[in-house]
C-alpha cells in the first residue's frame, strides 16, 4: 500500500471546532485557541486537527508555555505525530519556549514520543465539582499523563 502524502495547513477556530466535535473520543472543543493547524491528504480532505492555546492550569501559564488543548484525527496513519510536530514548530516560531499536553493515563502516547515529546509523569485527574461551585463532569476524571517539548 502506498504511503499517503500529508500536508499541514492553517485552520481557523470554527473548522477545528467542528472537526473535534465530530472526531474526538472524549472531549468537546475548547472555548478558544491561540492557533489551530490541520493535516490534509492528497485529495485535500482534512484528516486531523490540533488546537493550541494558553495552558489550562494557572501554574503552567507563565507566558512562555502553550498547551495542545485538543488533537483529533479520523484514524489516518501518522496524522497525530505530524500534528504534534507541527504544533511545536509553530509554537517555537511564535517565540514560546515550551509546549505541553495531557493524555489519559490509559493512552500509550506513541505519537507524542514519536515526535520528540517527553513524558513528565502522572498528574491529577478527578472531578471539578465542588460544593461551592457545583459542576457536572463531561470529561474523563481519571489520572492524566503530562507531556512536554521544550526549546
């Protein structure tokens, strides 16, 4: 079988949001982004998107760090690692020094490792629901793995 040729292109928020709504396994799209990229095949069909924004956790929001807040693909080979690599290159070009992302602790992180990211270990998880601020969890509450790539 012939390897599919993939092309990285800019992607506006509405297009990225729609793709995430259709293809992401366990999250809705984030409320905003700094930028998004997509990967298209030879027929110009979008095969995946990555959305990059400010870090969700305040402790990581140091002005030099961005976070991959969503990455979704339709299952096409190499799309995820292609998008992780492209997101890091774009982040560096914008002057940032660090890019992070979280995955479920049940996911292997193969695409992240293949594109040069480093696992920093297990983090948090749990509910955002508090007596003072009740919430309904619409996301997995299990532990997460934190990955980073730095300059």
